């Protein structure tokens, strides 16, 4: 087998935030980028460069990457594969280096969504023009997304991908936009596409039929079997439109632990599951969506045993009824809950209460002036998120106050 690699591109900050009636503050998106970096994700699709309310946040996060606060992760912007959008995105976010450009390819979208605005040849020409423009503006890597790829005729999909490659695309994103594929169809289609085009494939699957993780993994297998790298698109806790996207932790576990993948297919060596518990719980807090009790790895019952046979077996040897150890996913530490006097920090906090909380977090300030400056930013963070400021959020603000100020500045 060719030793190609499976990488993780997480799109919580682009797709996950489009979950209807939910969303994330810019500070929360930033914290997720930091956590995804720790967890070894290859790339975070961190937002929309052509969308003006994202501008300060996007530029600030690229500054974090410049000063190595983000160690390895690439920050990629999503734009429509239209020249004007690409120009606007690079005008607003000039430091942008990694992009994904998206355009619909299925007859359903061309005939019904676009209502005759585009013909098939227009789709190809528009996409190619956008790719060339992104290159001219300084993009170092370009992924081209075929929206609704699973409902696009294979020969058209190959034509689209070949044109993208010819004009400078580095990867093709196969989008199962409606969760229409099953693991068998996506394997066949992706393998044929990868063999025809010989470009790395991104697998972007939705969960409308409950198969997003299975289809993502099957698509990745197809790409590797065809001799190219695979990039699985995930979101933390499977957040996303309608029934959501492929869940980050479940996808990683499937590649690392399932019988057909373990020791057979190579996952990016930087992926570190020990951060799963922290990142999933932070996303749950930020989206205000509880983690299901039976969620793999991080649900309350993921390592719970009650029936006599199971409890007996697990106590004798955890491997009897647990496929992986809870410590592998960052569980096992005792969580302490304050049951006496509790001082919190919010939008109306004073300096004494703030110093009390900061002291518990081992934060130190040069003088009273610096402490008051950080307090003011923490107040803004509480206004922004409308949730208690977490220890990691407060630590981030204290370490990078100027960048935090930019992230939390959203002007019309």
C-alpha cells in the first residue's frame, strides 16, 4: 500500500457556526483554533475573509500564527469561487495564505438554485478564474470545493477537478452536501476521481442519514487506495447545518482504532486525542449544546458499565468492554466544583473580585494599571459571549491583550 497520509481539516469555525439558531463569539472561535492546534489538526477553516464582521478576528488570528501562539495549524479561509469574492477577501485579510474556493456542481444546483444564471461551462470558467485570482493575490495553497459533489455526475466532477488542477488548485474537496452518499458509493466515486485527477482529496460529509463519519472514513480510504493524501473535514461535536457534520473525535477514533484502519492507514502523526475531552467540552459550553450521554469518547456513558456481565468484565480487564482507555481521550482527572463562596468575573466585575479570580488562575500583573486593563477586556469578553469567562479565555486575554482587543472589536 502507498504510505499516503490522512489529515484533519476542522471546519467548526466555518460550517459548525452555521448551525441554525446557534453560533460562536469571535473569542470562542479563537480559543477553538488554539485547542485545534494543540490537538494536531492540520488546518482550521477559521472563517470567511469576504465577510466584514470576520475581518478583525481573521487578521488577529493570523497575527497569533505569526508570533507562534498557534504553533503548527494552518488557518484557511472559505470563499465562493468567484473572482470578486476572492479579491474582496484578500483585500480585507491580506495576510491570508490558505483558502478553499467553493462552487456548486450538480444539475440540481445549476438548474434550480442558480435558476439559469450559470451553464456548466460558466461553472468551470468562474471557478478557474477564482483560482487564478487567489494565486495572484498570494495564496500558497488552494482547495477547490465541489459543492453537492455526491449528486454530480462523475464525468462532470472529473472535468471540474481537472480544470481546477490545471489552473493551480492543490486539493479537491468532495462535498457530500446533503449526506446523500453511503460508504460504498463514496468509496467508488472518490477512488475514481482521485485516480483520474491525481490530486489530494478532501472529504466533506454531512450527517443527514447518520453516516457522516462512516462516509468520511470510506472516502479517505478510497483516496489513499488511489495513491493520494486524504483530508477529512470535521467539526467538534459534529456541529453543523441540519444534522451536522462528521464529528472530529469520532472520525479520529475510527481511523486510529477500527479493525480496517488500525496500523493499516497512516493518520497525521501530530493528531493528539488526549485533548478530546477539553475541546469537546469547551465547544459544548460555547454552543450551549450538551454532549449526548452516549457520545463516543466524551459522553457521560462512554466508559460507564452497569450490567453485571459488563461491570465484571471491565473490572477484570478494561479491554474486555472498552476499545480504548479513557485516558487516551483526556479523561480521568478529578474535576473540582466550588461549593462554598464563589467569586466570578463578568461584565460588571470590580478590580478586587477580578484579582481574586485571577489569583486562582495564577495570573500576575505588573501593576494596578495592567490589572485594570485586563479586567476591562475580560468584561468585554463576558459581554461578547454572555457566558462566564473560562480560565483559558482569561489567560489568553492576559497574555495577548492587544490581539484580544482586536478579536472582540466588531464594527458595522
